[in-house]
C-alpha cells in the first residue's frame, strides 16, 4: 500500500502518484488503476478506452481484492491490445492500437489509453497516433512528457521491418 491506495500490482510510488493524464483535449493516458476508476473516466468524459496491458499471468487475483473486477462502463467503447514484453511479437498489435487512437483523435472522440503502469506501452501507442494525426514527433513527445514526465516512448517500435 502506498498512502491510502492499495497497490497489489506493486507499482512504484512515482507511478501511483501520477494521476490520469490529459495529453490533449481528446487524449488521456494512465495506468490500470485509472482504468478501474469509472467515476474519473466519466468525469473526464472518456468515450473510448484502449487497453494495452499485456498478459498478467504473474498476478495473484486475490491480491486485486481491493479493486472491482476489471470492467468498462457500458457507455465507453472498448478495445484491448495485449502488448506483452518483450514487445517484438506484439508490434503489429501496437500498430493496430495506434490506428484506433488515431481514428478517435481524427473523429473528435475522447480516448483513454492505458497499460499497466502508464509508462511504456500507452505513451508509445499514443505518440504514434498523435504523429499519424499530424503532430510533429517532437510536439507529440513534448505534450506527453509535460503530462507524464516519467514515460519511456519506444520510437524503435515503428521502424521499418519491425512488423
């Protein structure tokens, strides 16, 4: 437990203190705990959720007792792309996730992208979607880092030949 927030996923304190992050008016990034906070999703008027959490075979489900079962409010469109680490075999899924996020940005839908900690997969997918929506790579990265300074954006995912 960190503060009053149970921490069965053993996320570090910096990650747990980082709230759901507004990157642009339409794009939000966060972690699994943020995805479970339906009230906050509604407060931010999230219309689409893109889940990039990889398979969690290591998780003892009893440890998740303080949290509701993973569910998505019925008024939120939902997509799941289980991006596992190491990322190699799931790069095609990352491209598909980025396409969905890009489509949401172009269509003016408010989208929340999350992974387990909100540090690697969700910022990387979001960055790609922003670049595909005509943000410069530098501007996209600056906006993401302004809201979530601890992120790691995997630019190498999108290099030719990775898929």
